[in-house]
């Protein structure tokens, strides 16, 4: 099978600011697999902050993941947000390691970056708020 990323969106308002929870379900995930999110359609103010994320592995050969994201395609650990290496043994939840990254622009790009295999299945939940603070 080929890599696929299915996204669902839940929008809300909090303290007068727009927010969105994006769930990305990835199948047949490899180290270079990449998903994108149209931020202009979700948070049109132009600047947004990733407040929280959670990566949950369902199956696959990977034992670790090193999620990374950016405003440009093919994000690497030297640009954008970089979380560090996460164990695949349990879901990983972060509010401080990598989360808090502020971005701007029309598109958000992400990679889950498994350390092995092309058969990995993960779900990543990303919570964004409008603005930079």
C-alpha cells in the first residue's frame, strides 16, 4: 500500500481566539512521509501557535519517532519545531517539548519520522490557537 494521511478538524473558540484540533491518521508511514495542513482555511489571522500535540502509534516496525514540522516542505530537525526522539511504546503527549512553536503562513508541514519500517500506523493530534501568545 501507499502512504496516506487522513485529517479531521475540530474548530472552537476560547477566550475570543479561534482554535483547532487537527487529527492526522497516517498509514504506511516511512521516515520521509509528510502531511500538510491548510492553515489559511482554519486560522485565517495568519499567525498561529502549536500549543499541544500527541503522537499515538497503533502498529509498525518503528521503536521511536522524531516528529518535526515547519512552514516549508521537507522539514528537518534544524528548522521549525523539533520534538526530539519519542518512544513508540506508549502515546507521547507534549505541552513543552516542541509544542509552543509559533508559525505563520498558509501551510503547516509535518513528519512523524519513524526510525524503522514503511508499515507504521500513527495518529497525531495537534492543537493550534490563533495568534502568537
